[in-house]
């Protein structure tokens, strides 16, 4: 999965996704959705299958944003089974692009 660059205009076509680089602790992110619909996925590592698909305990697993949204959220990144949580952004539409900017 590719990693996004903060502050750049991002175009996601189809259901493409990008990893959001984060650090341990509270990360404040600003999301500006110019076009389309996106979902931010917050996954905690699970050794069953070696993936980051499990929802982090006591924290939101998903954040949904639509065209025109300009939101600031605090996301608590922790560690599970010795691995840091992972954030990704995905275009939820198969047929329409998403245009957005994320600032850390």
C-alpha cells in the first residue's frame, strides 16, 4: 500500500487506498474532502493472519467523510502485539473519484 504525502492534493480513483503515516500517541489530522466520499480506517494489528484489520479496542475503527467536509480529528495510535496501529484512507466509490487533502 502506498503512503500519502501530507498537504498534497490526493486523487483516489475507484476503490484505491493509501496509508496515512502516523506516530504513536495522539495524532491530529485535518481532512478536506473536495470531491467524493472517503473512509479513514484505523486498524490494530492481530497475529491471526498478520493483518491490521481488527478494530482498535475502545477507539473508532472508521471515520466517514463526504464532499465539502473539512474536519479535524484526534486519533490515538497505540500498539497491539508489538506492532503500531495503522491508518489508511480509501475511496468508497468504485465509479467516482475522491479528491482530498490531509494535513498533519
